[in-house]
């Protein structure tokens, strides 16, 4: 699996692999940028499912409105807060349907 490969120096020229991935500096940067875009899209979808932001807040081309920094704040202020509240409700109530109080059911499309 390519994600576990460690490259030292200029070894991409001598690398003998059947992989379709580009291990040059440009290829590695492109991979990280595409992974960043994928993760920010997930953050945007999660935010929209929680009602924190809407589709109208996306960029002109439909790109996520979040940056890595704002995604961190979103996690701290919205995700972690909901997780703590969910865990507190589970501790308070003995018999509760977890699906009824789960804060992320719209994101995961869970039915009650």
C-alpha cells in the first residue's frame, strides 16, 4: 500500500513499482491537495447535515466553504460539543434508543 511507503532522498527515479502513483515531489503534493479537498468536502457535508451551514455557502464552483483551520474550529465547537452532549444523555437515561438521540443521524442517514 503506497500510503505506508517512506521515500528518502531522490529515490523515485530508482523506484521499481507497478504503482500508478507519482512519487515525485509534485506527485506527492498533488496527492495531499486532492486528499485535503476530499476531507474538506466531508466536513462541508457534515456541516450541512447538522444545519450549521447550507449549500448556498459553498463556493461558486460548488467547492466546500471550509479551510483546514475552520474545519478544526468546526470540530471543536460543533462536533465535540455534540459528542459530549450525546454521551451525557446516554449516562443520564438508562433505557434510551440510541438512534433517537444520536446527533449525526442525518449525516449517516439513519432511520429512527
